C-alpha cells in the first residue's frame, strides 16, 4: 500500500468532481439555448448532480464498510466516464437530467470513499490532511474553468468542454488499479454499527448536521449561478462569468493549500463564526456591483468567507465523532449535497421571479444566520470548557 499514491489519486478524483461542477456552470447557457429551458429548469439541472451526489454519499458511507473503499472508487471512475458520454448525446431535459445525476452519483462515491480513506491513512492529522485534500475541489474548478474559457475563445463547442472531464477520470481510475486499500478506521478500531448510530444521536452532531445544509448552500449554491448572473447583469459579451468562478475558487484553493496552518490557530467553530459575515457581505455586494472590478472584489469576500467551511465541518465530525466513522462523514456530505441540490432550483426560481440582480442578496441571509448559530455554539463550547476546568 502506498499512502502517497492513494492520496494523490484521491486529489485527482476530486479534481474530476470539481471539473464537472465548473464546466456545467459554464455551459448552462448552452443547455438553455439548445433545449429551450427556463431558469427554473436550469436550476434543476444544476442541482441534479447534487441529488445523485447526496444519495450516493449517504449510502456510500455504509458501503465503505461493506464493499471496501477500492470498489467504490472504481465504480466512481466508470460513472464519470459514462455520465460524460451520456451528457454529450442528450437531446432533451430528461436525458440531460439523468446524465447529470449519474455524474453526481460518481461524485458522491468519490467523496464517500476519499474522506474515510484519508482519515484512515493519516489518523494523527485528519483535519489538516482533509483540508489539503479538499483544496483540490476549488483547484479542479480553476482547472475546468480556465479550460472552459479557453475553449470558448477558440470557438470549441460545449461537447468538447465536457470531454475534458475524461482526462482526470481515466487518470484516477488507473492510479487506483492494483492498489491495496486500508480498512475504514472505525471498523479497524472495533466499533460496532450500533456504536456509530449512538454517536450520531448526540445533540451536537444533530446541530452540525443542520448547519451543514446552510454552509453548503452558501458555499456551493452560488457557484452554479455566479457565471450566469455576471454575464446577464454585466452584459458580458465575452461570457467571462466563468472567470468569476475561477477567481473565487483560485482564492479558495490558495487558502486551503497554504492557509491550513493559519486555520489551525482558530477553533473550528470560531473559524466559521468569524468568516460567515464575510460570505454574507460578498453575496450582497456582488449584486450591487456596477463594474467588473467591484464584482470580482465582492466575489473575493465570498471566497475568503467560505474557503474552509466544507473541510472544517468534516474535520469537526471526524475529530469529535470518531465512532461515527465513514457513516458520519457520509451523512454530513449528503446533507451538504442535498442542500446544494435544493439551492439550484430555488435560486433559479428567484431569478425567474425577481431577476438575476436579486438572487445573491436574498441568499446572503443564510450566512448571516450562520454567524449567529456558530457564535452560540462557540459560546456553549467555551462555557463547557471553563466548567470542566473549574471541576478539575
């Protein structure tokens, strides 16, 4: 078993997942034109991948224990390849929706497998290695977004952009072949399934599970729409909205890749409580922007605000609920995915009803709420720590 190769292949698998996110966001307009879709229908397409993602990661956490991590990752590679090809030949809404769900299922199998894989490979550095791993989700969006923009400039069709996804899908599939995979951590430690269920009934886990819906809706929901909103509000003839997505995720990649030591200086709960106001400000200011420069500055606020949310939520889960293992991580990932799936059509409906300029200001209420929720959780956490110190 080669931990380094497994970790590298996991990063490439996450790049494939992220490229599907970026490329789909870029070609939404092509789907709208080719199939005559409304904004709400586009929202269903943008959310379709996250429905597949949510269900596969929900059951994938348990399947890690039953089938093993390796089989899930091989199935994910097959799903990515088949989903891309089906997207290219889709001729109506239902076929496109089905193809996107298949890609989402593959994305979910990747997420369900690589999180417990990395947590098992690096038991003493779970949070930091998960942050380093998940740096490649925004990294993959940057890669996919830049290639999508270049392909637009040279006049390539949207089908060629989708074919780009086959490169990382084939790469990680080959890298995982013939590798020995570790036993998921909680099974190796002897925890029974009933122990995991009891761990997930803890009140803090239930609160974090609810918060994951809000953090993911803020972090990933706008990602499918900022390109489209920028092009419509700014009247961008060059269709440069994808560069906003690249800009956001480039910042997130830098922060996750090199800012992990800085993030460790803060308690995970305080990290989200302090950054949520930045995310709310970025969403609100983006819609007020009268120039591309201000829009990019607002997008930077959103990026800084949400950079550590997904891996931090997973890190809290892995560290505070180790008995939950892959099942706990799968539940958290599925919550984030379902939240993003619901966010797609809801944001599309807001766009249809109130126009593109109103979508993000309305969405800014979510991180504003998160600020208060995590501030309360942080206060409870600190109060309990002081109480324990007095008893000691």
